[in-house]
C-alpha cells in the first residue's frame, strides 16, 4: 500500500529528466511536453540559465526568512512592478496563497471603508485554489463539496456578463471587489472579452471596488503579453501570479496598485517561505530569459501557428466546437467528454490535459520550437479526429 495520501488519480508514469520541451521516463521513452506541469515550466526543462541561477543561489543562501531584508525579493518586486505597472508586491509560494492574500486585502480594504461584511464578486467556472477561502471563491461545485461550511462573503455571477455585474452593483452594497481570471484555465480556456475587462474596470472605479485579477495561470508572458490584462490596456488594483513565475520553483505573488496600495501593513499578513532567495533567483532568471530571448512575442506567434494548424488539420471534422485561447494558452473544445485523449496522447508520446470534461488544454513551454509545435499538431490532430469519428 502506498503511503501517499490519495489526493490525485495519477497517470502511470514517472519522469527521470527533461531537456527543452521533452521529458524522459524511467524506460527511456520521450514525451513532448505540451502541458509544462500545468503552465509552470515556462522555460521548459533543464534550461541552462535557470539551472545556473538556481545552483548558484543554492550555494550562496537558500532561505533567511522575512525577518530580514531579502535583496533578491526587492529586485524581483521592482522587476514585476516595471513589467506590470503595479506598485507593490507580497510574495507567497502558490497560487491559492497569492489569492488568499488578495481576498484578505479586499476584506481589509472594505473594513477600512466602514463595510461591515465585505463581499467579493467571483465568477462561474472560475478556479482560485484549494484552500478554504479560495475553494469557496471557485466556481466549481466539485471543488467545494464535502468542505462546507464554505467561507462566506462571495457573490457569484456568470463570466463575461456585464449585466450580471451591473445588477450586483445595484443590489449588493457590501461588495468591495471583483475577482476573476482574464482567461479561465481550469474552467476550459474561456477568454474574457477585452470590452468586458474595460467595462469591469470602469464599474470598479465608479463603485470604489477593487478589480482583482487571478493571473496565476495566464500571467508571465504566456498569452503573448506579460499579463492578460495588458490585452485590454487597463490596470487592475490587485493581481495574483504563481504557476509560470519560477519555472518550477514554487513562488507566487500578490501585487497591488492604485487604491489597493498600502492596504496590507505589518502584522496583517505573512509567509515563512514566501519570496525566499532561492525562489526569487528562479523567478528573476525566468523573467530575464523571457525578455532576452523574446519569448513573449514568440508565445503569440507560436500560439497562432498552433491554433491555425489545428484548425487546418481538423477542418471538416464534426464535433469540434471551438479552437481558442491566446498565445500558448490553447483550448480545443469538443462536443463530448474527451478525457480518454490524455492516455492516448501519452501513449503516442505527448503530454496534454483535458479540463472541463471536453476541452483539450495545451500549455506548452514558451521555449517550444517550431518543430515541437508541428509535431504536436501532426500527432495530436489524428487522435482527435479518430475519437470524433469513432
Ligand atoms: C492553479 C491555479 C490556482 C491555484 O494555484 P496553486 O498553486 O495550485 O495553489 C489559482 N488560480 C488559478 C487561475 C490557477 O490556474
């Protein structure tokens, strides 16, 4: 019997090492990684500059705690502020923790303005994590069931629906913030309209609400811009980051700007590990490589190439609902459940994911080569076709 707590239905495979977009299993077989450990391995595997930065930092100092200044954390905060336009950063270790910080910030912001029981508007099909507050914010009953009582103080509306949000503004005076993903990841690669994002910004300004964006999955250059909100030319008040930030080393961030700045003060929040020197070195190296290697532009071009190649390869196949996404955050929605494709793809040497039952989710590393993209489409499209024509 395994001593692992049974929280995951794991695939029967383990990897010994990786190189670029390829992972190698214990039997020496190789797999094209079109998932990046769920949008985490931004730079692929064994990237020399990342490995070097981590090894050097490990040899200098790994951890000191937030009881002392951490110069690398200050540098990383400066760097994130520069590429986002946000003002200040709190470092955590995972997406749910970054979102916990955002939710706490919103509540404190509300209390400071005399709102007794501040509420946060959240969306259907959203995913914000597995802690009690973030699973309560998540718009998926499967994530919540069995963990009641849920954390209160969330008001749920349909995604991308401005009228629904307008009604909340009329009827719920305790609302102090709106939290959503510019592109819903777990929910099936659902892209928020640019007009919706801009209208939410205006609504938040009008009602003194915080616009809080969960960019844990879509942030860090994956969509062809540093952050999803930049497609709409707006600035949120709060943004959370995690997955791709450290290319596999756990590091997360909650950023504040404008009227959210200065809300969290000493004693309000903290983290023992958050932003330790090792994590910050990995994140700084990730951001540097994205910049110096032009990976943002690359994500956009390659994403287009992959989407249009799939569209061509699957042209005329009935059962394809849509091929969507931005940059290297790609969803192919079918008219039926397609979880079985994960096994078939793996057997054909590809690592992919299916989410929301019927959406094939592709999140390749930003270092994916053109030849990797062509192999992915060349091998996966026939499997999709086969499944739909069976
Ligand atoms: C993965 C994810 C989270 C949770 O991150 P963890 O690191 O697993 O806690 C939160 N929000 C979004 C949008 C995510 O994709």
